[in-house]
């Protein structure tokens, strides 16, 4: 799949390169994200400071790397939480149906109908801006998308002949779900998860930009953009660096998602021939 589809290859390579730099880079950086030098403030990009320095003389590249750790970690944990909760709800509602399905789908409909940004801002303001709270809130607002996708796949798969025959042989529901339904039902969610990762990074940056995300002194891309707005004309690199990283992450995850979708569609078309 990776070799045949350039979008998948490019998306994965860019994301892996960014992840590696964020993890390994700070180990070799001569600066920390808190290191201040007021005499070296607002310096443009140079060999010593590839992304320049901010209003406190802190190295922006170092802060980008530490901020990338935060953004990627929250985005991945949120995506994983949404995926797991959505998959469980989707399988239960799709396989067993009935009253349980109605209740679960009603809850998902309510969450999907809410203005997500307003709800997220309200919950973050009420519960606090800790890393775990942000993960919980974003995951709670995202799982219905996975649940509905998995539910649709489960309903389609459970009506297949091989599942019907397995039922006739007396197999338990857990065996049928784990061996026959789950492996097929989660395949469509790979595309959603790929797109979702980039969107989560943007959401995290949005919270930081609005001042309700990860708080100083911990670096975060959205917060860095917010702080740099006062110097948009005198030192635009304060905004371009974190903004550029956010855009690159979004484009890379979209490339990965589009590539996976194209590969799945191609395999589906071949199976129908």
C-alpha cells in the first residue's frame, strides 16, 4: 500500500520526520524552552537560531520542538480515545441493536448537534486547562464520528453469509465480534483517524490561540501564535514558525487520509470485479 500510493508515503514520511525531530531534537539543542536572553530578543532566523528568537530572547526552534511534543501527544491520545470509545459504542449498537442502539445513537446525535467549539471552550473553562482535561474533552466531542462509521460497517458485515453460518454453529457473540466483525469494521476508521489527527492538532492550536489551551511557560503552537501577534509586522517569524508547523501537520495528515481512502477504494473495486 505504501509503495503504490505516493500520498500515503509522503504523509507518513513528513509526520515521522516531524515526530523524530520533536523527540530527539531537544536532546541536542543548546537551549531549553524557558531559556531567556533579553539582549537577544526578536532576532530573525539565523544559523544560531534557525527560526529566530521571541520577545524574551527564547529560541523559537527549541520551543517549536517542545510544543510539537505537546501537540502530537494530545492529538494522538485524543484520536486514540475517540477511536476506542467510538469503536466500542459502534460495535455494541450495530451488532445488538434494539433499545441499547437507540440510546447510544441518541447520545451521539446530541453530541454531534452541539456547537463543538462553544462546548469545548465551556468545558475547558469549567474543568481547567490541564493536559488530561483537554484530552478528555476533545475525545468526548469526537467519538460519535467513529461510532457511526463503525456501526454502519457492523450492520453490513453481520448480515454476510459467513457471519450467519458462524452464528448457526453456535459461536458466542464475543467470538464473532472479535474474529469476524471487528477486523473488518475498523478498516474504514483508518481514513477518519488520519484526517482526525491533523484536525486535532489544529483544534489544540486554536485553544492555545484563544488562551484556554496549554498555559505558559509550557510552549504550545497556538499560544506562540497568540503571543507573536503583537509583533506581526516587526517580527513575523514569531507567527510563521508555529503557524507553518500547524499547516504542515494538517496537510500531511490529509495526504495520509486521502491516500488510505484511495487505496481502500481501489481494493474494493478490485474485489467487485
